C-alpha cells in the first residue's frame, strides 16, 4: 500500500506539501482531542519518578526503572491505550536503574546501559512476560546514551562514564552481537538520550553536554558516515526531547540556563528559505 505521506509528495507542490502534511498528521488527533487539546489519561500507578526507560511494542507502551533523586526502581509497567489501563509486568531483571536506554526491535523490547555500574543489556518478551540477558555493550559502563533503531538493528551512541563519550555501537538481535561504528565526530557528548529521531533510515542527534551546543548531526547507517546538518535554531541546550512523524523531525524543550518550552520542526529535504 502506498503511504499517505508518499501520496502527498506526488500530488502536492513542495511549498504546499509541508503545511499540508503537518496538518494531516495531526488531523485525527485534533478531531478526537477537541482541536489539539490534551486529554488526561490514567495516571502512572507506580511511584513518581524521572529517567525511566520506555519503548513501544505493537500497540502498547512500556515504561520501567527510574529514580526520585533518592530511590531507584526496577519495576516495569505496560500501558494499553485501548483500555486506558496500566498493568505491572515482570520487574526489569537488571535491577534498579536510572538514566538507562530503551528501544524495541520487532516484537521485543530492549533496555539497560544506565546507572547500574555495568553495561548489561536485557531483552523483554511481552508474550512470556520475561527478561533475558543479552550481550553487554562493549566499552566502559555509562549512562545518558542516545539510542535509536534503523533497519532492525539498535544503536547506542555516546554517553557518560565520568567523561563524555564519543563512541557508537550497533546491536544485531539476530546474532546477539555489538559492532563498533563511526565515532560521533565533533567530540564526546552526553545527555542527548531523549533527542535522537529517525527519518528515512537516517538518525539525527546532537546538542547535549558538556557545552550545551546546538549542533545537529545526521547518521547514515548504510555508509556509516556522520554529516553535520543545520543547527537547532535556538539556544544550545541539553536534555532536549525529539521524535519523528511523517518524515519530519520535532525537537525542543530541555535545559539552557533554565527549563525551555520552545519546539521546532526539522525537514531534512528543505532549505531554510523554503521553510520560511
């Protein structure tokens, strides 16, 4: 089936295409949630926390671990939007953790590589509700890594082990193995863990610590090459959040002297003049 995003590219001129796609992607949300307002759902039933991992498998979301500033957790919860209900699942088998990573490949979830003192890495199967330990990430133990998935393989980038790290690793679930890839080119970086997004099998990440920069870099998994792209058009920061919808990236918020609320769309195909 041809995607509606592709149909839009065929039928509409570029200048009209951008606004139309953004409108379409959010049309159903606006219709259901009364023109773009937020609808409160069932509160997370565990203790309040930050720095939890999260991933989605099928039509359900999973959240686990995290900390309060003093207490660290190892619990894991499943959210079902169809019933608006949370169900506690098997605890994360790596033990209490925070500032870890999470992603899903196929029908399995993966989490680990946080503040635990190790680089252990675990696979979650929602059918068996069980965790199985997988090959640990090579290199030093770390936290606040950037994580993303391209073509059925997981990637873990940079992080913090007392200093900001620069390495990139690819995880292949079929062989349960890690492969070193091209280093993040500018320098060591950390606290970019919530920013990475993927568009057309290319990953985008940047900003972060130690210098609260605003640079953005594209990673091509096929060529294993990093390319610098247009800078984030606002103040450099760390702790920003990003995601992609209909081949557009979205990023914002984070910390830049104070907590920020600005939010921007990134089009990898357009020049800045075309977006204005």
